[in-house]
C-alpha cells in the first residue's frame, strides 16, 4: 500500500517501552534527536558480528539510504543545507553527529556546513548567513528553538512541529485512537495536571486503584523531573514529594506506571529499557535501544530512566528467530570496537523477534502519520484564527 505523504513531521522518532506481557507501550514522539551517527556506528559493529557467523539481522542496514532520501525529497542535487546546532567545535556526542552528517551530505550531492544561531541574520523576513548573505536552501535543525516561526525558510523540522510533538499529552490522545487497529499497542492511562492540587488528585486516584504512577513534565525531555509514586506511599509522603515539584510551562502528566520487561545485561543484573524507532519521511529507517544506568532492583525510580544524558546505556538492537521475551541472547564479538564510540554500549544485544519488528514498523509509521495530520490541522486552524 502506498505510504501517506508526510507534510511536516519529516524527521521523527517514536519511543516505546515493552511491558512484562510483551506489549508495546507508547511513550512519546520526538522531532529532534541524536541518531544517525550512533546508528551507523552500531550498524558497523553488527555487520562485523554477522560476518563472524552470528545468526542475527541488522535492523539498521538501510538507515543511511532512507535518511538521505528524506532530504532528497526536499532538495535538488547541489543545493545548500545548513546544519544548525547550539554550539560547534566542542567535544560532545552532538558534535560527532553533526560532523558525520555534514560529511554524509557533502559526499552525496549536497553542499552542507555547520552553523550556530549567531551565524545568521534576519533580513526582510528571510534568514541569511551573516558572512555570505546567502539564504540556505534548507535548515536541518539540531537546536530546539531555532529559527523562529514565520521566517521564509525550508526547515526539517520547524518549530510548529516541535510545539505539537513536544506536547506529550496531546500526542498521547492521538495515538490512543490507534489501539483498536494495533493489538500490540498500549497507551498508558494518563491525565494532565496544571497545578499541585490536580497532581494530587490523580495520584490519589491511582493509589485508590492500587496502582503506582509516574509524574513527569508534559513538555520537557531527557527524563527531567520524573517522579515515581508508589500506591503504598503514605499521604504524608505524597504531600511531601509533590510539594517539591516546581511549576513548569505545559504542566505535568500523571501516568500509570508500566510494569516493564527487563533487559538482562552481561553483568547478570536486570534493567528497564526502551526502544526508539527512527522514521524519515514517513518510513521507518532504524531502531535504537537504551537501558537504564541503574539496575531496577537497586533503585526503582532511577531504574526507570533510560536517557543517555541521565547515565543510560545504549543497546544495539537486532532481530532474530527468537521469542519476544528473550532479549539478551549473546555476547558481542566486536568488543574492541566499543572504544571508538563516545557513549557506553551494553555488551549484549537486544534481540527482537521478526514479528515484533514488523508490528513496530507499521505502528511507528502510522503514529508519525497521525501526528503529522495533527500538525496540519493545527496549522490550518491557526491561519483561520489569525
């Protein structure tokens, strides 16, 4: 079946947590995330291990081609791409990524360079490069708040996309409509709360049902502000912990805690993990995996946080003829290659069954289509109300 055309949400990722029963629990979508450099580096490891005889399937083997194809649909050969990030020349994961992307673009028919917001100037509603006065043909935004909306410039993705994709509660409502079409999908019961009184209301609601819940900022990312409330916590303890929450723009969501499956690491300890599906131009191109940096048994709250910036550890995700609960199956043979990566990679593979990967592919593409339609509708409403 022909894929639906994606108007706005062209560079996307979809995050899931697999629960103890094997269902895909939707977490969030992202419009801006580290991926291409790290996916390609890990793909190289998998290819070497596959050549060594391991019966595994590299889920990221077409990632590079689909990433480039996303830009070819928006540009002609030889046109200029401005890769914009907060800073450049600083040793970091994002610096490695943007340098890799710059090289990849220039090797494949584009003209690309790296910029920061200070390298641009606005002239008559257009964004131009200060030094040359040129207007880039396209901006690939690696900065969360640039450029401003309303400027005449082609952007992947623009801030209108970010404003909708970054609203967890709004996206959850759209994705929930897909549950009846995808039996493997679960959208955790979630409520939005603007004020302390509302947060307390929903926390006590879950406690009365005998369920633990998670509180997190609706519009922040990176595992910031996550708080676990147990159904066994006393009212005094709940009031104390909720009282420490600071107001944030966009409010909070209170969500039923997912009883997550565990990843059995090489150290024989078990960790929570999540999966990130990269979707470019509406087509799933690759899969990332991350586990928490803290074993679940040692600290349940910290054990839920998988974000790399919060001590999470990257997993290499592959597929094979195994049951969906058999995740960590074999040691990597390419451990020497790990030293070339600028982040920690777990020494076991996260192996997913062929059937689960197929479901994730179809589901992730449908979720991106749904969010893209939501963005389109809100743009139309915004123009009508202007």
